[in-house]
């Protein structure tokens, strides 16, 4: 039996974190931790070593994109970016290789879009 995919989430909105806390286990994934900002996310990833990160793009102290860069300096972790706004410019600037960003989802995130993004980021999941 393959162990469930280990996912870390980060969002400065508590209701978004709660949504993922309920949803991910229902989809068969394991939530290894939550962060309220990019700095917390970097620390979380160093300690928990998740298989996948789902993070908001705009957070206090450090953005999701900045956190993805920091995380992927020491680990090869795919990242899914969440935003209430238009697609972040990281793809336009050709930074996806250095950030680990695999996908972008616009809030509110539907169950089908989330599942498809996770499968794109981690095909063996």
C-alpha cells in the first residue's frame, strides 16, 4: 500500500486553512501542517518535508512565491499557488523551475480543480 501524499498548506485566512484541513483527508491525502505566512511555511517544510505544498500567493512577512523559492533551495517540493487575483507573474518571468511552482488555482478552489492540480503536481498520488 502506498502511503498517502503528505501536504503542507499556507494561507493567512483561517477559513481557507480550515477548508483544506477538512478536504484533504477526504481526498485521501495527509495534512502534515499549516502555516499562516511564508516564513512559517519554510520552517514547516524544513521539519515535515512534505510531498507537496499548497500556498496562498499573498501573505504577510513572505509571499507564497518567495517561500517556494526558499523551500526549493534545499528540497525539491512541488508547489501549487492559490490566489484571489489574476495569475501571479512568476510564470511570465520564467521562474517556475527555481520556485517549484507546478500549478496555479484561483480562489475559491473547487474540489475537481484541486484534485486535478494535485495529480498534475504529483502524478503518482
